[in-house]
């Protein structure tokens, strides 16, 4: 029988007894009452199982209305092909074999679990004692420089600005777009949308811009997994407001997080000063409260020229672009990454230091992993901060110079950062891309350089803080196990709190 998640909570609070709180899994309540659910049967045993189905939506050969195609396929998702069968390890082998034969489950589909599955539900575990048991999350900081300037455009004209979410307020992006919506010198806004928040302030601002006579173009990725329906309804609302919508490209996901504002810089309109926003995370004010991301506000003309080429690709106007600053997946990203890795190897061969620090959500692409192994064998020092899947194996003869750290704390580590020492010249990129096969080969991703020395040092400092974490950090061993990092350093560093304090001190002295 299916656990009725939609009707009742996973955890049931029982009456207090002698000052203690008691909470039960709904699973155990069902187990205790199986005789009532199946009257007339002898209950021999019961086990938890979880079935996962193929949730991908394939559009490579689709023709015609892409929105209708996706809408039809989303409805069929619940009856998709079985891709994983997770079962309680206490289940006897003969019974497991019977279930597999009866339902056509192959050995490759099997995943061993425990008595309780779907443990992400623990995020909704009842809190009987209120705030005293809750993680106290620091409030997002204001940025005095932006507040004093009033106009985001005026502030960015003077210098590039780095935003750190959720340490700093997401309101500055809303202000940036709102200013564009009502500034008479702004002609056009272009933006990508991957995961859209419900009742999104970003979307409301874009609608206001279109209603105010601005030309607004939004690339909407309809294939953002499990957000397809929300993205479709949001896109339809924007279209009704007069926004030009560019929909998904069949066989390709657009995961880049970029926006550009086309703006006149003089009353007669003869001069232009465009503005851009580039980020490691989505234009989503809800996830920005818990996802740790970085974003750059800039009016650097060369970077904006590259962003315009990205949009030209999305609009079908440019097939073979040449990028001078941005690294863009499917074009120059992988060749440039390999070039920078090889450059570190050459520095070591010449007796200089080679150093690479990479932070990402997932590391899966075998070609890039092999490049890191080669660098390690050559003596390049490599630090990886990987929150999710990691297929690189440390602690081997070919990976002796690679250390893999994982940080799980109150904010979801989501920013992707690539650092190459480059004999002291230090190349630094922020990006939307993980080193997964799909990201590097089947998506439009962007990586943007940090060119301002002060901002570059700020991001490097944050990387170093994370590498010093000895409270919430784990080191991944040769068995790919998480081992909490415990060292003899008397100073305890919980990197997310330390980053908050670092940024707080930095903004107070500006």
C-alpha cells in the first residue's frame, strides 16, 4: 500500500508523557495496524519500498508546439519507466526475487535501503520546542555602497559589484531590474529563466517593464526538471504582458544565469552603456534565501559583448560565436578548462608552483576527472569542494595531490568557482556549470571571469575560509566516504558563519 503523504504528515506527534515528546513515523502507525487494513489475512511481515521513475523529458525529435509536447509528457511522468527500486535491506532474498520477477525489475534497478525511506522528509520533522531548537540563520546584510548610491546603475558605473546570497540581500537584483523597468534610457532587457519562484518578484518586474514600453526578451527553459508546469504557466503570463518568450531548444538545456540591460548613456541616445548581471544561481528569490550563490553586476563592455552573443545563439541568430571573456559550454568552455589545467602542469614542470581550486555541486565527467589525475601526477596541488556526486577518487597514486572537501550546513552550497594559480596571475571564474557530462556537453552554461583585483581577492578569501572549515566540512576518502574533518587547530572554523562575518566586516569598512 502507498503511504498517504498527500493526506497526512510523515511524522505524527503523540501526546506528551512525563515531560517527554513522542513523534512517530506514519510508516510505523501503518505497520501497527496492518491487521485492520487487511482483515482476514495473516500478516507475516512488511517492508518499505520506494519506486523512482524516469522523470526526464526528451524532445530531440519533437516538432511543432514544444509547450504542448512538454505538457503532455509531464502528465505521463507518474507512469514513466521504472529506473530505481529501493528496498528495505531486511527483506528476505526469496521475497525480493519474487517481487522482481512479478514486476519485471532488473538487478540494475535495485538499490538497498533501510526500514525508513524518503528521509528527505526529515526536513519537515516537527519541532515541539519552538525557536530554541531551530538553527538561527543570520539575516541578509545590506550593502551600504548600493544603498547610498540609490541608483544601481550609478553604482555599477563606478565599479563592478559582487553579491553574495543569502549572506546579502536579494533585493538588490530586484532593484536592478525595477530600475531598468522604469528608466526612460533603458530600451531592452534580456534574461534567462531556469527555475522560477511562484509569485516571483523577478517576473513581476519584467511584466512591469514590458507594460512600461520596454522590449523584454526572456529565454524560458521549459525542461527544468519538476518545474516544467510552473515555468510554462509563468511564460504564458509573461507572453500575455507583451514579453517576447524564447522557449527551450530541443535536445539542449539552457542553464546559464545571465541578464543584460540595453541602455542609452546620453540624452540624444548616441552613446550606450549597457549593464549585466551574471550569477551562479537562479533568478529566484525563494531559493536565494537558502542557496549560497554569487553574482556579478558589471558594465564591462567586453563581457557584455560576449553575453549578447550568448543571447544571439539562443535566438538562432549566431551559430559559431567567438567568445573573448566568457567560457560557454558547447563552444569554448571545455577547451579552455583543459588549457588552464595543462598550463598549471607546465608551471610545475618548469619548477614553479601549480595550484587549482574547484568548487562545484557535482563532478562526474570522466574526461575532466582524467585531466585532474594527470595534473595531480605532475605535482599540481588540487583542492576540490564538491557538495554532491563526486566520481573522482582521492587517495590513489594518481590522485595523491588531490583533496576533496564536502560542506553541508544551514545554506545549500550552490556556487561554482574555478581558480587557477597561473604562476601568481590567478585566473578566477564563477559559473553555472558543474563538471557533469550533461553540463559540459548538452547545456548552454556560462563561466565569467572576475577581473577586478579587489573582488577577485574577496572570492579567493571565501574559498580559503571554506578550505579551513573544521566544523561542518568532511574530507572524502579513497572509499568515497564522508569523514568529518577534525584537526588540532584550536580555532574552530564554521565556514558559512565565518563568511558572513567576513562580508559583514568588509562592508562596514567600505
